[in-house]
């Protein structure tokens, strides 16, 4: 699972494909919410605010 900014979306997809050998589901963080989870404050690859959840 990756929480990433737009700049690092392609990298997260590539890494997910390499690890799981199947395409990920991609969600816009503003449009989803989970009861027991909240998005991190920064992208997994940099300090920017994450915009996408790649699972």
C-alpha cells in the first residue's frame, strides 16, 4: 500500500506491479475514508501531501 503525491503515482504503481504482479486499485484520498485508518501527512517518497492511495 502506498500513499503518494501525483508526482510519485507512477513510481508507486511500478513498485506495486513488481511486488504483486497485478495492477493496483488507485483511490483519490479526498474521496475515500476508512473508520480505523487515516492517511499519513506526507507522501511515501517525499514530503508532499499525499493525494492517492495505491493498494
